[in-house]
C-alpha cells in the first residue's frame, strides 16, 4: 500500500490546488463514438453471460479504449487488516501492473470522491498526494466517478492521462458515468457469484464431511436414491455384506442374499428399505440373516429412514445396519448357561441358598434340601439365616461373613450346624453378593459344603501328625547319634591314613634302601639271579610307595572341602606343564590351542586331574614313539569341555568305562601304574560338579573330555 505523508503535502498544496472539476463544463466536448460504444456494450454483455468473473476487467479495458486514456481502473473500498483502503480490483494501460494494489482510504483521490459523493477531475494530484509519485509515472489528469450498491458509494472508476495532450471533457465523463452503472451491476454479480461459490464450497465441504462421517462409522451404512438404487456405502458395509456393492446397479440393499430368520428368502423388492421408500416412513423392529458370497452368515437389524429435501420431497433413503451376530450368540450363550447353571445346581451336593439382604432365606437348591434333611422348605423359608448358627460357637463368624458379603466381598468360615432332622454336621460356608446388571447387590448367595467326614479325617490326621512328630524327634536323635559315630569313624580313618603314610612307608623305605644298597655294593660279586632279585625288590617297593600315595590322594579328594573359583585354563595349564619336568623334555610335544576358556573349579583338584591325564598321555605310548599331546576347549550352554588328546596305545571299547574304577588296569601284569590315577581324576571332577569321558580306538590314541561349569562373565 502506498503511504501518504499528510503534513508535508498540506504545507505544499491544498486539495483545491489540484481540483479542476469545474473546468469540465467549460471544455469543448468531443463527438460521441456510438459505434464504438455499441461494440463495447456487446463485449460487456457477452462477458456477463459467459465469464462474469472478468466483467470488471472488461469495463476497465472499455474505459481505457472509449476515453483514449493512458490508464484506467476500478477501486473498491475494503478493510486490509485494521486499515481502510481502496483496492485496485481491475487496472489497464500504464497502471495495469498495479492491479491488486491499495491506496489509503482516508487520504486519497478516491476517498475524496466517496466523502463528497461526486465526480472529481484532478490535475497533477501528486502535488497534494506526494506518495503517488512512488508509482514512477506522472499523472497529468485523473477523472474519477463513484459507483453504488444499494444506494451507497463503494468505490470509483477512474481514467488517467499521463502524456495525452487532450484533456478529459464532458463526453469522457458521460462514458465513465455510464460504465460506473455497469461496474455497480458487475460488482453485484461478482458478489452473488462469490456468495454462490462460497455456498457451493460449504455445501461440498458439508457433503464431504457427511460422507467422511458415514465412511468412518463403525457400523454398516448405505444410501439409496429415490428409485431405490445404491448411491453410497461405507467400508463397514463392505465388511458386513462380504462384497463391494455396485453404485447405481444394486437395488434395495447391498446384500448378496437375504433371508428371514426362519431361512425363508427375502424378496428384495419388499424388504425393509423398499417399504420405507414406498411408504416414506422409518422401519424398525425387523431382523434378517445376510448370506455372504462365501456362504458365511451374519445376523442383522436394519434401520432404514427416508430422506427429504428442504421442500419435503423424497430424495432417497439411508439405512444403518447393525450386525448383532455376536450379540444374539451371546444371548443364546446366556440362555444355555442358565440351563447349564440349573443343571449344575441339580448336580452339586452342596447346599446352595439365596438370601434376602436382611438374611432371610429365600431359596434352596433341591440337593441342598436333601443334604440339610429338609422335608418341607416352607417351614424354614424366610427364616433368618444367621439363626441357623445361633447355638454354634461360629455364630459371630456367620454374622461377620454376611456383613462382608453385604459390603461386596466374600465371607468364608467353617462351623457346626445340625440338619433339620437333628443330624450333627460340620460345614464349609462361602457367602458372596449377587449383583444385577448395574452391579447393585440385590441378594446374597450362601454355599454350604458338608465337611463332616473331612473334619473327622482331619482329627485323625492331627493325631497321626502328633505321633509322626514324636517319631521324627526320635529319628532326629538317632541321626544325630549316628552322625557323631560317623564323624568319629572319619577321624579314625584320618588317623589310619596317617598311619599308612607314616608307619607303612617307614619299613618300605628301609626295604628300598637296603635293596638299593645290595644292588650298588654287591653288584660285582652277586650272581645274575641275585641282581634280578634286588631289582625286583626295588621295583616292587617303588610300586608299593606309589600305591600308598595314590590311596592317600583319593582319600583326600573324597573328604576335603572343594570351594570353586574362576580359573583361566590357559595360564593354569601352562603352569602345570612348566612345573612337571617330564612334560617339558624334548622327547615330549604338548600343543595347546589358545585361547582356552575359563572355568569354575578347585585349583588343587583340577591340578590333580590335568597332571594325571598328561602323565598317562606321555606314559602309555608305543615303544619308540614320541608322545604328542593336544589340548583345547569348547564352550556350549554354560559349560566348558576341556579336551586332552594323545597318540598313545589307545583303550579298547570294553575297558573305556572301567578305567575310571579304582585299581583297574588294562594290563594288570605290567607295572606302568597303580590303577588309581583315573579313579582320582573322576572323583575330583565329580566333586567340582563336572564329568569325564573318553573316546579311543586301540592304536590311535585317546581323547579325554572333562566337562566343567563355564566362568564366562565372572
């Protein structure tokens, strides 16, 4: 919008300095060009008929042409935010690029025209309105005339001379005043068009909103035109009827087939929608069965309603269809459950009673009457339920249970109550509320179970438990005594082990020493037979010493505590190999595949296992063969398998389970070992929560697998 500078303008010139309207009457008028005016009138009428939205531009172009002006335009008063302005709705000529621009209402040539409600001719208007100079094109003369709507001036049509030497005259005034009347008519037409377009847009939006609402409905909905043909359907209808209805072709309904509930086919021409259309009324209370194309069935309740326009003319019908299949199935289930419940009541041996909220007895199951020995229910009907327990120590519990049920909870107690015939009985009683559909408590349910026999059994059981408790105490005393005896025996065994270690080894070492002395000192004079006897004594002594050591080892393994800890097998096995000289000689090759997994084990027991297995691996090899041992691990399911593989003589299949038995030797006549080493290994592995197995083929070596708990993550 061009902004005025009012103070500077007032100091320079006044409105009277630029207003030359009075000169129009004294100027000589040019001759009218009625032919051009007629042609222009034809264009204006044609525009009104074919393109009314262009009428203002056509009128401006006509003004420019008929008045031989340099610029022409139409300004209409309106609000721009909070400002009153004149917007140039149509422009032609030099000022054509300024279409849509604005001038201020309070300080502009158009404002003067509307304020004074008269034609004005101005000369060099930028002298009073200096902001007009911003348009970059000087204005020599501008002729403005107002136009009206319903008697109120709302804008101006104007023509401008920039460089044309011919001044505007009365003929120009006549032309633009005539065009002003067309402008007034044109703005009315545009206003009507705008209102109509707005109404059409609103109507389309309403129709789209209605269609969106119907489409979004979770229930099936479709419409028919006045002749009964489908004109709309939503996705829920497609799901319900199992097919895509054909708009304009399907008539009366969207169903593939329609049956009455008794299975009789429905004539679609007489169905609920057809009746609603023909009789122009809503239909209610009907139900039918839809058969889908795939043969499945749905139970429906239609709600057809006729539609009328504003004048009351029938224009179609809308049908909202409810799928009540699950509801009807639920109702059927309720009926079946009621019948089932009734059969349960007839089958249960419990005494089932329904009470009023004040505790009065209202109903009792048939089997309840039997178990309570009721001959005539009317004799106890309306009796206060709590009074049944009046003579019982559990009376207060019965009152509390009823109170709990009245508060919405479940009361339970056990008590004594004789039957109506006087038979003594014990009962397990549950008291719960009965609620209606609104969850309001309307009655109380009491279920009493005869536990007389169970009560008697419980008393017998308590007697048995008392006797058993006494026997347990006696047994615990005997166990304690035997445990003490066992502890004493263990101590004796430890003493015996020490005796073996000390008392047996002392003479054994003497025997070894003397035999070795004989072999060394008398070798030169002793016969071959004597030297053989000395060698045999030394060998047997060594074997006996190893046997005693192994017995002590297996005894310690079986008795000592075995705390487990994390052991990194890589460094652990390397330490064992380096500690034992026989494992590091050039005649022995031990290969370890790293990395080795960590395990949870006892260091002493694991050392015993690995050293024994490695000793056997390098000991039992064919003559002249270099011992080769491979060590690796595999982890699976929280366990670690430690493999030790050798190239020894192997173990026959029949002996592979026996080698872990104490004193077992594959070749008992040979003197390679004591037959205790692998027994020690198995016992040690088992004490650590693991297991050991062997795979072997005679002549192809052995592979021992020790399985232990993994220490991953520890």
